[in-house]
């Protein structure tokens, strides 16, 4: 039994902060620069900002936010497609709340809803199945976004639809996988990293073994951590220890939740219904085999195949979310940050999402 209260205990947190800073100073003495780590997951970004860890460590450890916010990396064309679909008669569109305010080319789902389109915010994809059952004369389309944490629930949803033999239900899949995007980031050389804080939630599903390629092929360490202050700081401490001992390794600092092989039942469920395909990432472009889509035998539930939607290339804006999700710039380097773009008037998804880097900086790291 794990005592979760310990993971946010103030005295322990303060001691760990000082311990991390001590090791970071040693690193700087030895290498003549501050260590650079990337937190892959948007929930880690938000937790590190909210707890003040990012601000407290800013002179000693450079923490870069990575591409792990699903709303932020969903391409604009998917939003435009959803708005177009919502305009179809007899259609109910279902989505997670964060997607409502993401600006598309000319509108947002929120605006479309205020104009009378039937768009519903749901908390679980299974809620959209219930809506389809209750509305047999309407087409229900669910915008399926997410990383490996959410993907098994999408597969479960397809199983449910299949079991219930629903013919008025489909998913617009735009899911993302962590391994291909980390490979792309490392191959691009855009950012030089001394290690990764790896996402505890994704790791529950994929297992520690998924990340061995980081150490074996790219010579970069990673530590899987949870989301509480003590867990995050322990992860950073371990990354610094590895650096100072000149070791490269993948460590699991979340062993009470994450196993080596992950959740094999969830993995099996995913492989039954979904298969890899080339996925487009906002700001990054197409990454081969970086997403999962419905297998051909389930194409009847694939909204991209069921409806004929043609989307124009999105117009260019000054939003720099694409660079933010690659860790190439910080939100403060975008001219719109806290000027044209705020949480009440977001220009890009990184300011909309509850896991977005711009939102995290605006709420918790902005100099007022
Ligand atoms: Fe985009 Fe706004 Fe972030 Fe700038 S501050 S990158 S406009 S979301």
C-alpha cells in the first residue's frame, strides 16, 4: 500500500528541491552548463509549473516541455473537419471539453455550438455510445484524440459499438504514440537533451520496456515518474545522478503503478481493433506509424471513411504552438503570449489545453 500523502509532503519536497539543486550545481561545475531535461507529458508540465518546481529550479535545471499534450498536437485540419461535420444535418458531435475552445481556421467547436450545432462534451468515449443508442435517427461522431493512456478506452468503445451493432456511430481517430515522436525529436537535433522525464500514465499501458530504445539507440536516459512533487523531484534527482555517474539508463521511479511490460490486456485490446498508420502532428508534420487508426474490418466506424469531408489547408497564424510542442521555444518567446493570447482569448491549443505549455506558463510562471 503506497501512502500518496507522502508524495506531496512539504518538508520532504523542500529537501528534495535542495538535493536536486545541489546535484545540478555539481553537473554545472563538471560540464560548464546547466542540465537540460524534457518532460514529455503535458500533465507533467502542468504539475511542474503548478507546484512551483519549474520556477524554483529555473536557474539550475532547464526543463523543456515536450509533445505530450494531445490537444496541442492535434492538427488544425481535424478541428476544421469536426466543425464541418457538425454542420451536417442530423449529426451529433461528441468531444472532450478541452477541444471545444481550440481555434480552427475560421471557427471553434464552442462557437459552432453557440450557433446551434449539436456538439456535446463528454468525459468518457463510452458516453458517446450511449448518446448514439439514445438517438438512433442521428449520426453520432466522436473526435478520438489521445496518447496510449486514452487509446485502450477508444478500442473498448469500438468493441462496445460492435457488440451493440450500432450503425449510427463513428470515430474520427487522431491518436498519437509516444515512441515515434520521441524518435523524431531526437533525430531532428532541434533540442539537445540530457534526459527525459517519462510519462507515468502512458507507461502504465506501454511498460518500461518501450523506452529502452532511448538509451540503446540514442544514448539518452529516461526516468518514469508520477505526478506529485516528490515523485517529479525524485525523477529529476535520478536523472542528475545518472549524468554525474556517466551512466545511461531507463529507470522506473513509478514501480507501484508501472511494470516492465505494461498492461498487456489493454495492449491486446488495442491491437484487436486498431493498427498503426502515419499520423500528422501539429507543428511537427507527418510521422510514420505514429498513430493508431481503425483496422479495415472496422472501417464502418471510421468517420473519415463514412463521411466525405474535404478540408482546405489551414491558414497560417502567428501562433507558435508547433515550436512549443517540439521544445524549440518557450511560450514567452511567442509575441502573442499574454498579449493577443490568454486563456480567455486563446489563439492556439497550447493556451487552451489544461495540459498546454502556454497555459501552464500563463497561470503559474508569468511575471506579474
Ligand atoms: Fe500559440 Fe498563444 Fe502559445 Fe503563442 S502564446 S504559441 S499564440 S498558444
